[in-house]
């Protein structure tokens, strides 16, 4: 026939525990998803600037800084070019991005070498 009051209370307690667990996990997973998107965007941004470096002639490759037309959380992108006097046909290029994540300024970078052809 029907459910007793005790059975109904036990079922509601189990349901409430499950609902509370979902409400606790949801914000954490949402934050992790946002952070993963930021890391992916930063990686794609670094990769696109690395592709631009490959298009610049060797003699024109120099330091630069970009602060415009970037995603809201990205502060700037720097290109640092160095050259060893012993290897005049080789340039070391490092692309560094500064961005805000979890309220702190963080940096990521990618490095490549460009050979004069």
C-alpha cells in the first residue's frame, strides 16, 4: 500500500544529501572549466604569435610588446629576441604572455629558434 512516514523521511534525507553534493560540486567544476578555457586560449594565443614570428624576415625580427586586441584577462604579450655573437645566423625568440587568473598575474611562455636562410 503506501509508504510510512519513516520511509518517506529517509528517502527525503538521501535525496537532500545528493542535492547538496551536486550544489557543492557544480561551482568547483564550473571554475575548473573556466580555467581550462583560459589555459587553452593562452596556448592558442602563444601558438598564433609563434606563427607570426615564422613569417617575419630574420633581419627584421626584434623585441616587441602587444597590449591591444587581446582577450580581457590577458594583459600583454612580449616577444624577446636574443642573439649570441658566436652564432650570428641564429636567433632565440621567447614569447611571453601575462594574464590574470584567480586574481593573480601569471605568465606563460614559449621558446623557439630562428635560423637565417
